[in-house]
């Protein structure tokens, strides 16, 4: 067994009796923010060590979740088994980011059958949802009013998606995968620095009675770092789902409590028992495209993530990125310009493909990407890019103004049989809608729809609210192939910045030949078709003035990626976890 993570954090866990530390098992380094730092910050972190293994590997955003996944792999479980066990633990220990009250996208490579499948566990809008859901007096609702409400809660999808995938790829019994989370919920876990800091920055959570009783002490203060937190209510829910399957969540008393909480909120939603009972996870054809010698595959719409990554990289295909200094001036310039073009298209075209025709293949066709590259000047920023129009659709569409808040989590695993899974999972904003039911939080994913159903000219927005529709996402769980074999699996949290986080990591590994950990740790940069963004407290600050001289409108800011990635090559498995968060990798 190999694992690398923050020494201070491991010491705290060991003192709490949660981990046993062997002398050869851990490297000396730091990777976690201390309790007085913004846990979403990209500043103040130091390098984590890369993890190597021969047979299997799992990486998640929390040591407890990683250990749960590792336990499944060590018992002979599949990569999917490991991801399910880890997700259940994340519901408990990282509730600010994901959980059974939210949704997920996953891509799974089955080595024995040489098949790749995309699983869509995205939340859906209730049957009663209408396009003007987030409008009042002709204007979009303010941020906090939209996010922290029953209106924002979509029908959760993660359990249905994982159950569907498990029937095809699971090796261990479904019930066995829930045992680490049940045990930890009953025995308790120590509040981590990141969770504590997130609680301090989430005053709306304290306004919800059930949430306040769990996350805060009797004086109304967030539980301190190291506090032993138990969640018997969640343990009961997980035990029901373990024994009865996902139906225990979508029908019966758990479903009734979800609906009552959503409809009983001061800003009530309209979810019904029928909405939960009728939810269906979907299998979709993965979206794939080429970059250099590699085949990059991931989640298709309703996620814009893979499409955005493929567009960005498709433009960079025309640039000799391998000759540029990593994160140097020319690299940042071209990467940012390519990002502008990708985000410009994303903001108009991507939505639920069951409701909207998304011109996916047109947007990643070589001829179209070449025409987009032709818009880039080597010495001058284009400023704000206009969307392209490869299918003559643009005049009929309005621009999206979804909130897309960055609180999500990513998990990757490779099992001993060579199967690979990459999954991004989310409840949207930190602590989701703040609605706490039976020990878990409900998402606020419906704010990923455009708040305006039409633009100023009256054109409909593709990603507008409609009954039963899945909101657009930027989650980008990706598996990379080389010579028809899986070479890399990765993804990241980060709201609509995910495209840049994932693309940067890919460029660093595929073009600059960086190790997977160094690629993840490389300072973040790029553009979402607004300003050119450079990660705060990194070496990128020296590029600000040269970029401004080229016409870039530069901002230096925190860039809280959370990339988890595994590389598969002749030497075995190499994994990295983002030093900006608490994640670790383990393998054997």
C-alpha cells in the first residue's frame, strides 16, 4: 500500500485513531490548508508526492473516502465498487461538495469487453418547473435567494446512476459497498480543516434548523477542527439503501421527507413524490475527440465539460505547445485565447440533448476548429470572443447566464483487471441548498439552468428551465486513450472553471511530459471569455504585465481546483491529488 498526503493532517488522524501510519507508508510533505486559510484557496500550498502502484489505485478528495475505495479494491472489487464506497463516505465527510442528495457523471472503461460507457446521474427539474422559475418582476432572482431555496433543488440522481453502473460492472455485493460509510457515520469522524473553514463561510447553513443542529455547536459556532462528528441518521439511510437498493431512497419514507423539506422551505420548491419515483439514470454514448496522439473521451451533454475541453484542445492542436515553457507567457496566451473560443460556444449551444439539438460534432470538427484557431493572434488578445455558428443556429439562441457555483468533487479508480472509472459528483454550491434531510444535504443544481429563459432580444436560451430537464453542467470526467488503451483518467471540481483545470492538466502531461502530480500542482490559468485569470500566490504573477501589454485584461485570483488523476503506463499506475484540497491517492 502506498499513500501520500499532508503530514500534519495524517498526524491528527492518527492521534484520533482513524489511520495507522507505517514508517514506509507516507512521505513528508504538506498539502492541506490550515484551519485559518480559505480552504478553496490555491495559495499557500506545497507539493504533494506522486503515488505509485502496480495493480490498482484510487484517488478522491478526502482520506476517509480514499481508504474506503482502497478497501474495496483490496478485496477484489471493481473500480466501480471503489467509487461507490468512496462516494458514500464523501456524503459524510465532505458534505459541502457532494453526496446522495446530488448528482454525478461517470465514464467507465471495461477492459475485458473493450467498452466505454457514460452514466448520466444528473439531477432533473420537477414536472412542475417552468422557464421563469428564477425570475421575479422580470429580473433574475439575486444569487442567495436563488441558491438557498427549495426552488433550486433538483431530483437527485447519483444513487440511481451508481446502481445502474453497479449492475453492469460491480463485483462486490451492493450492500458491502456501504459498510465503510455506515461504520464511520456511527463511530464518528474528525472535522477536517477544510470542512471547518467552509462552515465558517456558510452563514446560511446555520439558518436551517436541522443543518444547524448537526454542523454547529449549541452556541451557533461551527464544530472545531478535530471534533468527533457522528451522523446516525445518515447511517440509517445508508443501511436502508444498502439492503433495499436505490428504491429505498426514491420511494417511501425517505422520499417523503425529501419532498416535505423542499416544499416546506420558506422559499418552497415544487418537487413531488412522483418526481422522485420517476427519476431515471441514463446511459449515454461517450463524447470522444483526438488530441495529438491521444483519444480523449468523456461525458457528452448535458455536460459542457468534455465538449469544452475538446474544443479548447482542438484549437491548441494548431499550436506547438510542446515547444513552449510550461505556464510561460506564450503558453498562457494561447491557452487563454483557445479558452475564450470554447467558452463562447458553450454559453450558447449546450443544454440537455433530450430537449435541445446540441451541434456537438460540428463544434469539434477539424475544419471548424481550424477556423476558430485562425481568430487567434500570436501577439494580441482578442478580448471577448464571439460564438461561432457552424450549423447556422446562432441567431435563434440566447446566451446563458447560469450561476454554476464551484463546489463539487472528483474521484478516479483503476482496478486489478484494468477497468477504469472517472466520476465527477456534486451538490452544486457549498452545502448545496442548505436543506438537510436525514443526515444529508440536498443539492441546488437547478441554478445551473439559465436564470433568464430568454435573452434581451427575446430569443430562447437553450439551457432554460423546463419540466424534467437536466441542467447544463461543466463537469468533465475524462478517460484518455493511447494506442486504444487507457492512459489517463482525470477530472476536477470547480464550476465552470472545470474546463480550464482539466485542459491545463492534460496539456501539462501530454505536451510538456510532466508527471501527473506536477501537472495537477502546476498553477492554474486561462480565460472563461472574460478576463485572463492567473492563480494567486504563484509564479504566474510575473506574467501579468506582459499579458496586459498584449491586450489581456488580467486578474490574479484564487483558483481552487481539485483535480484527481491516474496515469497508466508500462511502469504501472501513477496518481496525483490536488494540493489545494485534502485529497489523497492509495494503491496496491
